[in-house]
């Protein structure tokens, strides 16, 4: 973020909000940060496109929590806006009990916001929340510039960063599901069919009137495209499930790396496996999941999967569209939950991530908390987090500090093969020995005249193949 918002005036953190008793000056205050001015374009046309954001004013409504919480939320919105390619010129925050149902910030503040937009020359206003279709329409009509909410902004970033066919399809589905209820403008002049007497043969009762309007055509096109995308994603989901079932059949444990966006998940994956995944200091740099193979110190194979980052108030459309991808986490044997130790509010990050994990059914998967970026976190913060999460592992993916402890902790939490067996495997069955090393836990191994004497713990399938060579210990 190029420039931090200067939030003024100061607010009383201990203000009693339960009685609705906001002080007059607090309710009257709009608070600043930044903006360009263009004619509002017709955005009712349905097409898969990116929002062309350039110079923006941010607007938030502070309804609960402390001033620090409000600042963190707007700071994150600024980082999201810059990730989407915008220059943040001003940021305003309004103290209210709840967002105004008509204009989000209240009718009295819209004129003030309009003055700020004109003053700094903004072409877009971004609201720190999800706007209803009515709020969006009212604000655009009164501000005369494009209005974008937090959900549309996140969808735009996802559209920019999706690379795989599945990722692009998931993002497009989420965008269309978001856009569908927000189509506006009935557009009678754009009728697609004539009704009544002008309709010729085949008209009749129920067909007279303006015909199919532009809005109806757009909605029909959206529904058709949504159905097609859902079929495509379902097919990709089948392929992903086939790969997962193959790993389960061979009893390969799986570890999913999850966490807040830009917490350092891809950096950790690269450090642990040498995966070579893109690492960028940007929000949502990784959208397409990456799975790599790793080995424990005793030779057991397991997989590590990098997943899409989460964010507070992650749009419901995205959670639904990315459900097949997020199910990688729900199907894992262990979730490595990466936390940004240098973030102002890591506890809120953890809460937001766990909320999404619960939504995709992954809350019962064992979790290992990993506090990353300890090289930039202050000592007081690290001590507080260690008291809060005593079993967490402190690491720095950049410097390599704590990675050996992390590997050991992951290995200790992996499920162990169920069957312990002693077997003397003939030398012409070296393939069995290799699989026992790869898939099992090797307790002892030595060579004899008859073959390789193994003492291993393996899965049931491999144990069945070793039983013909079993010996009494």
C-alpha cells in the first residue's frame, strides 16, 4: 500500500454502542483517504470482463469494534484496491449503528462524498462491504461515477490472477452469480420481440407488451452461461476426486496449507518441497492449487497442497465456486494453518480462515498453526501469540528459521500406517521393499541370505502383499 490513510478525528474506543448513543460530532463525521471523475458507463451489458479501476475513493461504515479494527479493515481494502491496479487517493469512514439501507453511508453524507470525489478527481468509489442492488444503483445515480463494493473488488482480483482453466471457470461463475441480481435498466427501447397486434400470427394473450427487454435478455444469457460453467466445473471436480481417491488407495497422507491471503503459504511450500510456485507480495497471488510430494525423515511419502488464500468477508459466491478446490482442505489428513506474524491483527486472520474452513466442512481436520514472517514481527507480538497458541510453530519462510521444527511437527502429526509386520522379502521382489520404504514406516531393515528382512508398519493393502513372506519376530 503506497500511502496509509489518515483517519481523523479520533473516536472514543469506549463509546457505548449498545444504546445507539453516538455523539453528534461522531455521527456527523466522514473521515478521509482518496480519488478521478468520468461519466458513468452502461454496465448492464453482461460480459466476462475486469473492472478498469484507476483512481479511487474508499468508503467504509464503522458499526462495531474499536477504531483499530476500523483502520485495519480500511487498510486491507486499500491493499485490495492496489492489488487490482488502483491508486487510492482518499478514504472515508462513517460512524453508524448500521449501514444505511438506501445509500450505505446515509443520504446526508452522499453529497459530502460527491464533493470529495470531484475534489480529488476520482473515477470510482469502493465501499468496504457488500452493497445491495438498490444501494449500488442509488449511489451511482447520485455520485455519477462507478461504485464498486468489496465483493466485486475481490472478484476482480481473482479474475486477474486465475491462470488454469478450472480457476478461470470458477471465477467467471462467481462473477456471474454476483452480477445477476444487480442487472438494472428495463430498457424498453431494446425490445427483442413485438407484442400485441404488431406481433403477427402466434401472438395472443400473454404476449402483448414491450416484448423481451434488454434486462431479460441479459438475465437469460447469464443463466445459460452459469449452467454451462457449473457443468464444466463438475467435470473438473470428478477429475480432482479421481486423483484424491488414487492417493487414498495408496495410503498417501495429504497435508493442506491454508491461511489468510499473503501469509506466506506459497513460500512455505517452496521451502518444504522446492516446488517453485509463484511467490509475490500481493493479495491472492495464488489461486490455482499446487500439490507436491514430500518425504518424512524415515522415507514416508506425503503430499503438500497449496490452496487459495482467504480474507475476511470472503464473498459467498467465491466460496461456492471454489468449493471443489477447497475440498482439498476438507479431505486432507492435516491442515497447516499459516498466520502472518507481522500483521496488525493475526487473531482476526485466524478467525476469518477458520470461518471459511467450517463452511467447506474442514473444521474437523487436525490443524497445525504456523506463525510465519517471524523475522519482521516484533518480540512482544511473538510472545503474545505464543501464549495465545502454545502449540503453534514459529517460522520464517524467508530466512528458513524454524523450518526443521515445522517438518518434524508435520511428520509427528501424519497418520501412521495401521499394520505392523515382520517379513523376509526375496531379492527378486525388490519392488515390495521399495514400496514398503515409500509408503510405510520403516522400523528396521537388514539383509540375510534369504532376502531383505523388514520390520515395517504399512497400510492394509501392502500388508496383504507382504504376508506371504511374513516371519515370526
